[in-house]
């Protein structure tokens, strides 16, 4: 029987892998930018959407605005008495990076079209889903602005960003899997369950973190950005739940590391990734301590957020690779190499 599925040109596969990987990196940079926006209070630096103060290129000084700009945009300026060029441009650059990321995801979708008629059509469908979700994310971004940083919208915006990261990581992992030899993972089902629980706990912790930030926004609205030393003292129960839950996250990741060490015949890349997760988790806890005891310094917030997304992303990559592994230790190197040669 003749196989009707077309084979992907190796050079195209390399281009697709690099493009997908670059897109993932850009998405993470966008998350960093979003963290900077939140930590500097620049979320309403552009009070309208998609334009900024009615222009595609925002002003750099107040003289470029109408005399009555306070009356036009005053209700959306979140307590800003005067135009703040720094906050405006932080938010504007965040939007530009978001638009660039959208274009990269569209380019990834176009590059995935040849996979539709290959034996790996999931590459196309995953890229298509990521592109659709980016459009939805753009709409959510407009709602975040129009609702003046509504807590529900901000949280939903973060969750959708994580889903997009997962989809793109799936695309990248699948594309690299074409050239990698599957690892032998003993008790693979058990390892997958543990990883699934760890990922779910990490997602819960991120959502708890967004709730902490929402509570902090309410405090900032009352005491202002200058009173950073008062923010933590006025935090409610959400802060203490988030802080205590970090111990659960730590224990779950230690269990994950232990189980991987036990289940992998050769430590290799997966165990290295798990150790990187452990390192990032220590840094994540450290930045949380810095924010709690050193008056929430602005530099720590985007680092804390970025580390959390890096951690859950790496956990997902480990889960994908464990899923693609083999459980039978009797499989020879040649047996595992055969699918790679065929690709």
C-alpha cells in the first residue's frame, strides 16, 4: 500500500523548528514586558485601545496632547494627575511587542501548512489554535483596558497567555522530537501523573499570584505607589495563602525530581531540565521573600512572574518528553533510533 502522506523537507523542518522556538522566546519576552507594565503601574499608560491617546504613536510630552486631555481621559488615568510619558511608552512598547508576537505566530502557522498533509498534522492544528488564541488574547487586552484593569480580565489574560505558551511548546517539542531518540522512562504512567499534578499545582499558584496582585492594586489605589512599604502590611488572606502554598509547590517539585531520577535509565536532558526547574523555583521563592520583606521592589515583580511561567513551561516540556518516551528497558538503542531515521 502506497503511503499518501508527504514527507517534510529537512530544511523546512529546521526553519520551522527555529521559527517556533523564536516565537516561544518572544512570548516569554512579552510576559516579561507585561510584568514590567504591572510593576510600574503603566497598565493605563495608554488609556484607549488600540490607539494611545488617540494616536498610533503616543506623545512624548504633555504639549502634544489636547488642552482638555484630563477631561477626555481623566476617568481612565487611574489617579494620574499629569500625563506620564514613561508609563505611556512602557505600555506602548508592550503593545508593539504583542503585535510582533502575533505576527510571529502567524508566520509559524504559515510555516506549518506543509505538515497538514504529512504524518504530523498536529503541528498545523496546534499552530492554528495558537493563532486563534492570540486573536482572542488581543481582544482580551482591549477588555483589560476598557474595564480599567478588571481583576477577572487580568487573570483570564494571564491564563490564556499560559495556554498559548503550552501550545507553542508542544509545537517546538514535536518538531525537535523528529531528531531526538526517545528516552527510556520506567514507570512512565506514574511519572506522567506526578508531572500532571505538579503542573496543575503550578497553575493554581500562578492564579493565586494574580489574585495577590489584584488585592495589591486595590491597596495601591488607596495609598499610592510611593507607599510601597505599606503594601504588604495591608494585604489580606490571599497573600498568606499564596505564600504558604509555595511550600506545597516545593514539595511537589522535589517529588518530581526524585521520581525522574528513579525512572530515567540515563539522567540526560530530562533530569537536567528538572534540575533547572528546581533552580528556578529557588529563585522564585527568593524573589517572593524579597517582595514580602523589602517593600515590593519594582525589579522583583517581573522576575517573579517570568520565573513562574518559565517553571510551568519547563514542567510541561518534561511531561511532553516523558509522554514521547518508551517504558520497555529491553528496547535497544537501534530500536529507539529507527523512528528518527525514518523522519
